[in-house]
């Protein structure tokens, strides 16, 4: 069974920085992509940033220029460096990984438990 474990969420003042980490463990064959979603109370879950095994990235418009996603393929770990944090960034951040569990198998999405990021003003 695949497990995604997030860490790094915290309470921080506006303008501060945080670095989130997510490591995938368990039995799987390959990783196609990893990324981060977030959900605030009363809002839809949204994509924050994602990265493919080849290094292609995508970002929500609201975080471009402030957040950077990176990945260590050897460690099956994805990171999210968050700078110039704003109160609007307050949310539960969820790690996502698209994995195949056997040779030539389909890629399936897996989710972490979530880590709370709170930005105070």
C-alpha cells in the first residue's frame, strides 16, 4: 500500500516562508508526477503546484513568483518552497502523487493526509 507523508506546515507571519516536504513510500513501480493541492474552509480544493518526472512544472496563478516546487526522484520526494506568504495562503495543503503499482500499469492518484499552513497578519 502506498503512503504519502507530508511535513513542514506551521503558523507563520505574513511575509514569512515555509518549506513543505512529501515523501512517497510503499510498493509502487514508478512515479509520473507529484504535486500540492490546498483547501481552505468554504473553498474548493485547488492545484497549487505540480511537477512531472521530467521536471515540467505548473503553478496556480495566485502563487506564481512566490512558490517553487521541486522533486528528488531518487527519494520519491516533492518539496514546496513558499515565500512571501499571505493570509490568503492559509489552508490545508495536500500532497498528491500519480503512481503505477505494477509494470505497464495505469497511473493512479494517491493523496497524503494534509498539513496545516496558517499565515497570520
